[in-house]
C-alpha cells in the first residue's frame, strides 16, 4: 500500500497551487459531463461528485497545513490567493439546481444506510448553500462566502502575527526567582530571560512568575492581542447574519444548528445556563478558597485574572501536593507518545510503526497504524512549539478512508499538531500533565478519522459527523490520561528511568477535578457568548460578553480584557455558534468513559463495541444512533457532573 508523501515547501508551493487551480477547472468540466448522464444513479453521479471533492482536498490540505505549521509570507500569499477561488467554486457548486434536482430523485431510490446519509447530507448542504434562491440572491451569497473566507483568514493571520511579535525581556533575577529551572532554561537569552505569548512561554510565567506586575504586563499583552480584529468581528457577524437571512433563517445561530444535534439556539442557551446554575455555587466556593489561601500567604489584594494561574498552582501544591514541575520529567514527549501507543494497543489492538518519510520539520514524526486484520492509515505528529506555527492544538485530515473509482480502498492520513515546550540542547521536550491530556484528546480525533471503515468519503471519519458530536471521541480518550493503569505504561523519569510512584499517580488523579467548577463556568462563558452573539444583529459584542460574564463568571476580568479579539475558534475556525459542542459532546464522552471504568478499562467486549459502533462508523449515521448502538441506551448528563466532581 503506497501513501502520498508530504513534500510541500515554500519552494514548490506554487506548483501545488497550480494543481489546485487545475483541479477546480477539471471539476467544473466533470460536473457538466455528469449532468448529461441519464439516468443518474448513486454510482454514476453521487460517487464521482464525492471523489472530485476528495481530490481537491488532497491538493489543498497540505497548503493549508503548511500555512498553519510553518507560516511564511509565501504560504500566506498562496493560501490567501486560493481561498476566494475555493469559496467561489463551492458556492457555485452548492447553488447548482440541476445537481440538487438529480439528488432529490436519487434520494427516492432504495439506498443502503451509508449512501442514504450521504445524499441526505448533500441535499441539506445544497439548501444551506442557497440552491433555492433567485439569481440575484445567489450572487450576493457567493460574494458573502468569498468575503467571509478572506475575513476569517485575516483574523487568524492577525492573531498569529501579534502572538509572534510580542516579547517581554526580564533582566532582574528577582522577577524570575523560584521559577522552575527548565522554564528558565527555555527562556534564557543574552543578558536575561525572554517570555512570549506562545503557549509554553506564556503559561510558564503566568504559573510561576513571582512578579505580579510582570504577570499583569504579560496578561494584558495576551488579552489585547490583534486589536485590528475588532473591525473584522463586526464585519464577520454582519455577513453571517445577512447570509442566514438570505437562506430564510432568523439568525446565524439557527443556520449553524441545521447541521448539529441540538434542536434550537434557545435549547443550547438553556443547556449551558442549566450547567452554569448547577456549577456556579461550587465555582464561587473554589474562588473563595483560593482567595483565602493567597491571603494566608500574605497576599492582601483581591485576586485578579492574572493571579489565577499563579495562586492555583501554589494551592494545588499545598493542598494536593501536585506540582506540575515535579511531573514533567516523567512525561518526556517521545516516551509519552510511545506510552499512548501502548495504551491504544492494549485497548483496541492497534499497532503503531514509525516510518521514514519526508516531513515539514525535523521534530515531526510519521507512523503507520494497523489493526490485526487490516492496515489502518498514517499519522503525522508535530508537537513542539516554534516560530511561525499557529498556537493551540488540533487534528486535521489529509486523506479520508474511502473507495476510489477503481473500487480500491484508499487509506486515510491525518495530522496531530500541538505547541508543547520545545526541546533544548540540555533538555528534551517535557510535557505538563495538561499537555498529556491534550495529546490524548487530539489522538481521539485522529482515531475517529483514521479508523473509519466507511467507503463514502463524504461520511467517512469525522466527515458528516454533527459538529456538536465531533468532540466525543477526543474527550472520551482524554479521560484516560490520569488513570493509574494507563500512566503505569509510560510515566518514567527521563533521566533515571524511575516510574512515577503510585502515590504521585493517586495525587495527579485526585487533582483532575481541582477547581473544576471554575473551569466549567469559564467554558460555559465562551459557549454562551458565542451562541448569543450569533442570535441577534446588530449586536454590541462587548455588551453581550459583559452580560454573560455577569451571569456566569465568578471572577470578572479587568475592563481592558478583549478576549473576543483572539477567539479564533469562532471567528477564524469552524466553531461559530458551535462552541457549546465541547460541553454537549462531554455528556456523551463522560458516559462512555464510565462504561469502561466501571467494567475494567481493558474490557475487550466494550472496546470492540466502541471501536465498531463509534470509530469505524464515522459520520455514516446520526451520532446519537451510534451512541445508542454502543451503549444500548440514551446518554445521561449526570455523568458529566460526576466526571467533573461537581456536587449540586
């Protein structure tokens, strides 16, 4: 089985751009040919449409990926030049009445489940692309889509530039006193220490930096990044609202939910508010405990947002004896990754083999994955932070599992990306316990994509999965990160080989729900803000955020906090009016997790059922159907509060 190789660089990216443009032209020609076929069937019409889309993604995905992980003026130029072309093409395609009418006829045929879902999804996509609109409205919608793709890309680019541009140089040793040696080593520059807004560096100073003045300085820079995004947010919200109205929806939130499990924006708001109500009392108590602890340590002021990470870490050490710095030597990046592979072998019988293939950076590895009875696919792993790399962590796909035009199975390819502390000459990349959770989370997404056995690319892997269920497999897997049976597989000191002691594992697991209600209301704040800001227009973004914070938050941030300027998930990613999905899916993931824990983690029967009914089925049926096929019942939201240790 041969896999495509990732050989894209700044030097040859123009050739790849030409391939994308050529494919767009070929696809348009092919559509004209397909429309002449009579009678149109699933095999001679729907399959070719899907395969054309897969081929286009095959050429464009590496360009988008390189722009995220090795951003340069060249990747930016090519990526931004292609966005309007792709947007225009997809809008035209989605507004093609002849294709839509043909699909409606094919939908009446007796199709098997997988194919039925493809056609149903496609029909909905056409309706949401404005297939039923008059010519003038269609043109307007096309222009809106092109402009939105440019604005969201500009939002992400502004954020990346602002993050890369800032640095805080410290020369006074007092201002780094007591900070972990590994963090100081990573920050060392000539004459002092350099801290940036990149995740590992920012978190390091906010968690351990002894100077409150410096913490606020760094925090202020972080929450006021990319002020030019304010104007973009207004334009994005205006265009989204206009788009929703054109398509017959009251607001963008309604339009967004058409492809999700949730029934209405109001139902989502109610769901989030209910969780907030059930969590706020405990969140308040947690904050009071933190304030009391800081006071006992001689800190007389009222806690502010830039004090939280610092005092939380100190309370965690004092109360639970859990110090991230003591754990990091046990989570060396490569050993942790290998340990995760071992865990997945024990759980699902998966095998991971490192392969020698071209990669975009020397710290990236590639693995071939197989099950006892089949080759699964390939996974690229890129975990260390560096300049020119978008912040955060994510999984992305390059190739879907599907059957090609020759009837042969094409194996999937995925990427996992994170921003963990980079290795230095003295120290390898050492992960915080939170990073281990992130790694498990992204692997959950990757498995959902890679383990698919679906033949139709439009519903293979995470394609076709409702957006508010897409986080289910990732959150499910992250729940295992602190389990003793799992940590025993890989948590060893990188220098001595000493395993993490039973006592340290117990403490880590015990800390899993440390300040969990405060974390819960923070996520609910993001989810409510996202939903409400998309339910009305015109909208005062800051006012909505302030009102949500009033209702949900237990610690109000300073007035200069402009969190919305860097909320890339909803203004530059796919989570617009969908950020609530993290909590929605957590209900499914918590419930599934307890099925394993309550019956022994390595339970072959339950693992096989999860593998077959959730992972292998991809988006070939409704997510709720898949959950019920696995659990033999409806999910219960009580499992989420139990998992988070929240007592109502």
